[in-house]
């Protein structure tokens, strides 16, 4: 019997190699052309849906899976298999928290682990679930903190988000240019940054902002990261819905090289008809989508697209052009290969050879590192932190959900989790730890008075603790609903606890910025962290008790109040949005974050003070740890244009690096700066322009603290592509 099984397997393998599309010795284009030639018209329609199969050709193409901060095969969004328990996956802090690490090397490791888990579940016969086309990262820019999905964005700055995006993609897809571990499908293209009315509103801004701001992380993801997959957003740009916008082909494909997957968002085809009112029916809508480059629909579409083909609204040649791009991704995933070719094909199929990644100690250690690095120290008056556990007899932990790790809509289901209450109790085993959810203020104040220190945890609930598109608390938001204010309602609890115990530490566990002006002025110490990490309690305890010196940096400006914000649907950031164009001093600046040690900056130098348009300058800065303990510093390089012919950002991030420095030691940090990175988009000429001008180069640990600078002179003009 054993030999019969081997013979059958060998015959099946030989049969598959008989098709030229299975032959890895042929070029990719020849293989794809052969497959398209063998597909019927109906099979071509079916391939534009998820989890597509063509049994007669032994062809099965991967479905997509969510994976913003860990693979989502469970969680509040119900991403797990129907009728079965959710599948455990390694669960990291929200993307807002991952962006706060300013650590591309860490992001690459996270991507690699997530790609491995995607392969494991998809290929393991015991599960056979999920997909190796992963909808991550979210590359949208959080230009407005009221956006309900701010938690899904790695920041407001395009260079920061683009750099973190590139690292994640490289980790997820792996180092092999011929075969990918998993495919990164970036979302949502483009300017999808308001929830109220997102299914019909138009994000309006000029081509300069498209080129210089909103599209930058996507372009970097394609050109530098190597992604070949993207999701079109629900909204319109300048009146044209993104799923049929000419920019998909004219810029994304022709200029940036995304000759891969372009999929709709869930239900977007229907919304094209009902909300955007662009077409009278799905037949015309699906035909327009295919012609625009769409090759995967997250919608009911097959009957309408089939009818569109029969009525001549779209041709088979149009279908082939779109499918050819989509099939390139599946070829890279090894799904057109014969057995034994794909180097990732063994993941999950050899269960005894390797412990599942979410069960490994190294995976939990990576989550803990990400959690540690994501925590931002906002205030530390009179060295209130770190806490000395040897001097604490009683600790009060107060606030809602302190005994629970709250998961967001795109979370998976962690194999286990450590709450804030549990983490503090483990870190201070000799202390008496008192708990209150804060609902009874009198009780909470009583516990605070008993304690040597009160740790009050406030913030949002990531799903609003309510149904779809419902957030009873005005400052909260999520997918489907924007925040109505930045005012933290729970700040009243902080006031009550501080009145009972002056030794109060505020932990703001939130998905977005808050206008906590009272806390900034009154509370001795404030920490910010995001939700969702399975190591949430351990990570916070590491920072509270000084096992880790915080070095997280804000990836978004925190305004003083709602009054500092323009209307949420004003996408022209030059009107005062983000640190790049803000007109008023914020509560906390972009790039801000404190440490338990101190750093000084010296000797910012340029390899040359004059450079040609096609040249390069080496920027170096000396950073010294002047404190009494080791720690990380995030070195940030910004530029200012001193003589531009067009309006430029008042400050613009151009380089950064997270470095570790021992107490008393110094490091010389070097960056390369190219004039082509300083170009602006000339709308009239439709080209990038490098100006002859002077550039101020500044360095420091935050956008509002840049103590060293130098001036660079660009000697000649030019046209170049950044």
C-alpha cells in the first residue's frame, strides 16, 4: 500500500509538470500565458474571487488573510474558521504601537514571523485555513487623530510609515526573489482617512500632495519593499472612486511596477453602485473595475461579471490583462510550481520538525520586545519613574479592563495573554497589589490612599465595547465611525485618584492621541501604550519598574485641543494638519518621547556643504548618553527648505535610526542624503524637480528638539525620480 501511494503521488507530480505553466524552467510570462490559454472564460471569472480553484488543472490559489499586527484567524472580527474555534496566532501591539517603536529591524522580524504562521495554517492539513496573501500592512497616513481607524496606521509621516512598511514587507515575503513566504497586500489605496461617510466621500487634494505625501508609503512599499499587491480604498479621490481610478494603472502599475494584485475592499463593488452612484448596476461596475486593473473582488460579483462579458461590456482580453498581473503573485508564492520547488512548501506539513511559531518562547520574546519598544514616556516629573519595587509595600492598580488584554477588530486570538494587573503583580511579588476598575470612585480613592503608589489606567476600548459603527463614548472610534472629540472622559478618574494619592502614575492605554492637557500639567508621570499585545502586562511592568528604559516615540502629533484641528474631510494638509504644516504648538510633538537616561547631540557634519542634483551627502551626528543607565535613542534627521519656489513643509523627516548606547558612551550616527529626496512635484510639467537652493539639515530626538544643524547648498537643478 505504501509503495502504491508513492507511485500515485509521482504520477500526479508528472502530470502537473506536463503543463508548461508548471515548468519552473520556463519564464514567468510564458508560464502565465500558458495557464491563461487553458482556462475557460468562466474559470477566469472565478479566479477573481477568493480561494479560487480549478480542479481539472490541479490549481488552487490562496485566499487572503488579515494581518495588521499578527495573523488574524480569530479575534473580535471573527476571522477564524466558521464552526470551529479561533486559531491561535502570535499577537503584537496595534500598528499605532508598532510605528511608535521607530524600529524597522524589529518590523522585519515581525513580518517574517507572521508570514511563517500564514504558511503554517494554510499548508497544515490539520487546519487548511487562512491564506498566504496577507492584508498588511495598513499604509494609510493618520493625518487626523479623530480618524476612527487611527489604531491601524503607523503614523502621520510618509517617510516613517514608508520605511516601516518596507521592513515589514521584506520580512513577510522573505529574502528569496523567486519565491515568497507570503505576499504583502498593502491597504488602503488611497487617502482612506475618514470613517463617517467613507463609502461615498471624496478625498480631495492636488497632485503634489498625492506625490509628496499620501502615496509615498505605497510607492516605497512597491519600489523598495517589493510588494506586488494592494487594496483599493472605498473613497474617491477628486471625485473618482479608487477602485476605478485611472491612477491604478497610470501610476501604480506603469511607474511603480505593481504588476500584481489589485483587489477591492469588502463590498466595494456594491458601494460603487449604491453609494458612489457611478454605475446603474454591478455589470457595468465590475466591467469598469476590471478595465481599471481590479483582478480580485471582495464582493458577490460572478453573475454580474459573467453577464458583462456576454454583453460585451468587458472583453476576454481585458480579463487576461488583469489576471496576468494577479497570477504573477501566485507564481511567486509557488502555487504554479510542481512539488519540490517551493522552498516554503514544508512549513506546516512537517509538524513534528518544528514547534508552531505561536508556541515558541522566541515568539513571546519578540512580542515583549515590541511592547517594550512601543511604550512612550510622556512625562516624568522629579523621576517619579521607574518605581523601586523594594520600597513598595502596597500598589493600587485602578482603571477599567486592567485585568484583560483588549483586542481590536483586526486582531487574531493570542494563545495566552498577560494583563496589566497580572504583569504588575508578577513584577512586584512582595508587594500587596490592590485592584479596582474605577467604576466606584469612592472605593478607588480608598485603595489609592492605602497604597504607596497608584497606577491609574485609562483610555479607549478598541471596539468601543459596542456593535458595528457604534461608539457610545464621544472620544472613542473604530472602523465605521470617527471620534467626535480628543477630550478624554476618563481623565476625571485620574483627577480623583491623584487627589487621593499624589504618587499617581497615569497609563494611557489607547489607540490614538488624546488632549490630556490637565494630566500633562498635574500628574507626575504619564506613559502611553497601545492595545492588543499578548505581552501587554509584562511590557508595561518592564517600563514601570525600570527593567527597560522607554524609548518609544510618538508617530503622530497630539493636539492641545479639538480647536487645533481643521475639518476631518479637509485632506489639504497645508491648511494646518500634521507636524509638517501645523500652525499651533501641540500638546506633544511628532517624534516626542522621554527616557530614563539623557542624551546630547554634538557635531552634526556634512561630507560636503555643496552637492549637485545627482549627488549624495553623508550626514553624521555624534550622540552621547549622559545619563547613568543604558538606553535607546531614536536619532531623527529633518530638513527645511530655505529658498523653495513653492510652499514646502516647515519641517520634514528624512532619516532616523533607533540606537542603543551604554551610559557615558557615544555613537557617531551616519545617514545618506540625496538631493533627489528633496525634490518637489511640478504639476504643470508632471515631473520631480530638484531646486537650486539651501537646505537646513537638523538632528535631534524629537521634531521639537533639534539642537544641531548644518546648511547644505544644492548647486544645480534637475529632474529626477525619488
